[in-house]
C-alpha cells in the first residue's frame, strides 16, 4: 500500500472517534427533544430530565440537600439540572464511540437511558400513571434508531459489504457526506421538535398565568394591624420590615415551579376525625372572610445568620376555622388526629401538629402575599402559613389535599429523610450590617439586624464586642410576636480587628444558645458573629 493510500485511511481512523462521539451527542439531543414534545401530550413534569432530577432529589441524603442549599441557595435546582444534562451528555458521547464497533450495544444504551427516565417518572409521588413513561420511552426509541443509523454512516461501505481493502463506488468521501447530511437533518428536526414541545407545554403555563392575572382579591374582613410607630430601624443595610416578593427566599424540591390553573384547582379536606369532609374551589375560599397578617417564615435549612427567613403580609382564611367546620377537634379536646398532612400538587407531603394549627395562632390557607395573589414560586394558588413552625412542617406550597391522621401512622416526606416530626422555630438573631470583613472607619458604627422567635416574640437583643460584656441593643417597636424585630446598636469602634456577636432573648425568657448545631434534624442553633477591621 502506498503512502498516498495509507494517509487518508489514517486520517479517517483519527476522525472516526470524534465523529462517533458527535453521533452520540446528536442522538442524545434528539432523544431529549422528542421527549419534550411527547411530554406535551402528558404533562411537562413527565419529561425525563425533570423526572430523573426529582428522583435524584428524593434519594439525596438530608445532609447533601442541606449542603446544596447552603452553597447554591435558590440556584440549587439549576445546578442539579445542569449536572444531569452534563452526565447525560457524557453518557451520550460514550455511547456514540461504543456504537462505532457495536452499533446494537450503543442503541441499547440509549434505550436503557429511556427506561431509567420512565422508571423515574412512574416512581414520582405526583405520577399520573403509565402515561408518564411515554416521553422517556418515545425519546429513547428515536435516539436509539438515530444512533444506529449515524454509526452505520461512519462505517465505510466497503467494510459493511465485507470487501476489506477495496473501496466501493463513491468512496469514503460519500460516507462522510451522508453522515453530515443525516446528522444535520437530525439536529434541525430535533430543534424543531423541542421548540414545539416547549411551546405546547408553555400553553398550560400561559393559561395558569392568565388565571392568576384575572384574580382580584377581596378586601380582608380582618386587615393586618397597622405597623406601629418605631417598628422600622433607619439604618442602611438592615433587612426591611416586610420582605418584597422578589426577594423572599424560596426553598423546595420542585425542579419546575408548578403552574396551576385556578379554575381547575380544588382542595380536599378528609381523614380521621373529619366528620364533614369537604372539597373547596378557589372561589369557595375567597367567599369566606379573609384575614391579613404579617408573619415571618423561616426555613429549617437556614444556617445561623443565613438568608432563608423573610417577613411578608399574608392574606388567607383561618385554617382552624375551616377544620372546625369539617368537624375536626384538636387532641386537647378529644380529637383522634394529632397530625395534619398537607399534600402539594407536585406530591410533596408536610406534617403539622393539629394542636399547633388550632391553638389560636394565625395559621392560614394563604391566597395572597404582600397585597397580590401568591406568586407561582411561593405557592399559587394556595399555600399554608403557620407562625412558629419551620416551613418543612407547616408551609406547604401549591396545596391540594389536607388529611387528618396521626404521627404514629404516617411519616411525611422530610421525616422519612431524617428530619424531625415537630419543629418549632428556634430563637435567632442576625447581624445585617456591618457585613463580614467590612472595613468601617473608627468612631460610631451602627450595628443592626433582625431577631425572631415566631409566636413567642422577642424581648431583648444584646451585642458583644470581642470578649467584652453583653450590651443591650435598641429594639424597634414590636409589630407582632409572629414577626421579626429590627434592632440597632451604636458601637464606639476603635482601630483594629474586632468580632461582633449578637444574641436574642424571647418572651419566655429563653436566651439564644451559644451551642452550635447544624440544621438537621430540627434547625441550626448558635450565635451569629461577624469579623470587621476598623481603619
């Protein structure tokens, strides 16, 4: 064989592996795009990426979830989806290279991916039945067939015909052209299918958005008490008394925010001790007397000094009144149920103590937040809000079912994963300004922040500089015992490095503990401190 003949053959060998990887990537893209289109015939949540992502969240240990929230915040779901897509891309590249020698094995690998997606979709708590497997199955079949065809385009026809060493009419150049044409056509068709699928799925979202836009919340029969004079501290950098909706923290397991058309939404109340089960529409709730209350919510994943706490004005109906109308009595009055299990449209389950929900506090089925219908990310059309309890045992978003049961007979989602059954909010405080590692000038420096102990109230906040004595801070006027209180402390700062520490005392006399604990199983404890350098 001459050097002229050997060189093109060597080039073809060097380029086959990248071309094989490219065929895998094209097949994977086609599979996902086709699955997106197929999900429009079922529901968006049945798509393989969302289904696999949800399954991954369900099987992730609590400590890992906590780490993800701590490091990525509300971007944790985006990071997870990017991770899933990266793994799928690497898997597709490997299958494409494998298919160069073993076409059937490569195609079977794509089908295996589809089986995993189908299993994940069927195993989700909100699964709609066998139809949820359709997007993954259809996408996998399309991807497998395409990989088989593309891999065939990369094998010279001479080799396919068994005439080794002889070039069939048209030669390797024609084989490469056929591969490029097939791959290009597949990419174009897949892009179109994916775009069409997103558009069709977006139609449902647009209907839900339109239903929210049409809502006009009635004036509350019981408005929120006026914010007292002196409840707001005028210090730059402090968290506002009321947190705007756009800034309010979001922590949940939904990879895609559920968008529910309010016209089709229903809430079912049933279970032990429910003498008169009911199913209510959104209009049924609006026809009841609405109440408006300012309530601070806290996520159990909030580290000491963390951002996952916010104060908002909630509008809704009293949950205790609704339960009483259904014949429910708390355990202290002989009721047989001690746990209220709330279920979301995405399958999430949260368990709240019935006694706490019915003890007179402003536990709400909220329909509004800061004067407007709930944002989708915060539970539209209806969510629970229970002051004094961490969100994972009380603040069910997108709620559609309330079941009365017992703690002994049922473990909700987070309890199954090692978190506590009962989780009252711990007494906490936070320094908002100065920020860690700030470099203020010597002189009077305003130290300020917020403190909270929902349903108990804050009685006192103290600040310590380095290892000095605790000094009492100035507390803003209390709005209610269910909201945080702002505080400030004029510090006579001297040059050098200093550590500022804060602690709060609630109305029961409980002083915020110095003992540091992690968030699992029932919330972090400890005192927040910041290090600054005074120039």
